[in-house]
């Protein structure tokens, strides 16, 4: 195995990879621009045997079950709160749904104490040689690593440094999505899920916070050509939301009013990542940085599965990272691209472009048989025959439970 591996990104895929590298006797370093782990956030889900098997092998499945949400049913309503379509929690929430912040914390803790985390820092340059990658940081002193992995999301900084401009790899899919927390002045009850109202090309939803009944979370989607704005300028993003949604009935005005005091706004395009090859020399991409879709593409589960395979393939040929990277990509690319296709349809599903499209969606998904067929298709997409790799069991899980037996090396 390589002795030193730098991972950029402490969200989901990065700590998952760190966990598996530690199991393979490597002590990785994770660099993260944010000053700490990000708490809260939207709910993310795992679905199907493949996702659950990897979580079990990690020894974190029971830890996640302990912090799971009650699920996220979704009810579409008209301007007067009359229900038009109800989607059950297992449609959106899969087998296990957890808050993104809780998942990040569990994965981070499972990689300790053998992982070094550098919070509040970022990579500024990468120079590859025959023996390693020379890395400079914004704050930390320069260091050399055997390998570097970009697990830093759709807007990956490592991908930009090593593979070229973002515009070469990220495609806008015609919609934008936003989310933020606000006071629960609508008196929404926890466990009832999201209530949403549509107009052509626009979706506005709100639901009670999963952990704090005094808070709620808004989630908005709107159709738009690609917009020019600073991803770090939240005031401009708030103005774009007001422009897109002002004048809509229902509770939309209340949601927009709450933007003024929102300090946790998430705003991004719904996009797809396509990179011709996931590795270059000693540098590789993982999760959304390699093959992501902003929402709806099962990126969370795919990233965790990919981390397991990448670390496992490196363990098979410790002195041949190029061969390991090639096998990792060969195993994961078809699977990841199949999941990614779902993300391409998310915007038009949540915010159909016309009244006819809204009526067709509500009518079709109101039929149990159609809903069941969509769920089965999703289960098929998320299934991958998992290789087995020889690893010692985890030293501990987050709550001290050793739940993962060693598994045989693939033949």
C-alpha cells in the first residue's frame, strides 16, 4: 500500500476512503476548506443491498440506524393546501435516511485516530514526480504524498488543478436548487415530511426540521439557463431566488421573507460531472468529483461504495497504483453512470416545465403500480456485485461495537 495518501474533502466520500485506508494500514491525511465538519444539512439516503453491505463491512451501519431520521415523505399541494400527490418516505428516503451532517460525523469518527484532518485549509498546487506528489497548502507547510485523491465534490478543486477547468467536466442540466433553515412558524410537525407547491418550472417545499421542532427547512428548485454568479456570494444567490419565486402563492412569500436571516443557504445548479478518466498518474478522483450529479443521482451511496473499492484495489497491488486506479474505474464507472442518470431527471421531476407536465407527473405517480416500478428500477440501478478484500476488522465503531468480520481477498 502507499505509505501516505492525501484526500481533499471531509464530506462523505473523503472520510469513507480514510476509514478503509486505515483498515489497510495506511494513515491518510484529509484536508478540508471548511473550518469544521458541517452540521445538519439535507437528508441523504442509502438504498439497496450494495449500500447496506458496504456500511455493514465498515462497522457503521448500526451507528447510522441510531441517528436515522423518520423518513421524508413528500406531499404536493395546491395553493390552498389541498393534497395533489403523496410520495411515501421510502420513495425518497431509501432504506436508511440520515442528515448529511450526522453521516459526515459518523464517517469522520470511524476513521479516527489514525487519520490526520487539516480543517480550514486547501491545496494550492500539485507537482507530480516519479516518487510522489509535491503539495502546497494555503496554510500548512508543503509536503510530499505517495498519492492524492480528490473527494471534494462537483466543484472539485483537485480536479481543476490536475484535470483542467471545471467547464470541461461539469454540465448544467437546466435547473437550480436551494435549501436553508428557518423558524417553524408554519407549525409543521416532525415526521410529516415535506409539503411542496408547484408552478411550471418551479418547486417550493418546506418541512419540519428532523431534530429541532422549532425549526423548518426550505427546499426550492427552479428552471433556468446557466447563470453567471459567484458561488460564494450568498446575497446574490438570495436575490436570484427572490427573482425566480416572487409572486407565487401558497407559503412562498413566507419562505422568501426568511431568506434575509438565513445563514446556512445552500445554492447550486443541478449539474452532471463527466471526466474522461478518473486518474492521472498518482492523482485520482472519487465520488461526485469523478462522476457526480447534484441531487437525485444517489451520489452519497455511490461515493461510499467507491471509497471501499478504491482502497480495496490499492490493497491488491500495493506497488502498482496505476493498475489499482484502472481497476477501480473499470468496476465503478458503469455503476456510477447508471446512478448519475437519475440525477439528470431530478429537476424536471420536481419542477415540470408546463401545467401538462405537472398533471402527468401527479397522475402517474398517484398510481401505486407506477410508483413500485420506479422503486424497483432504482434498486436495480443501485446494485453492484461487491468485491471482497482482506482487511482486519475495525478497531471500533463510533459507539464501540465491532460489527464487521474480515472478508477474503478476491481471486
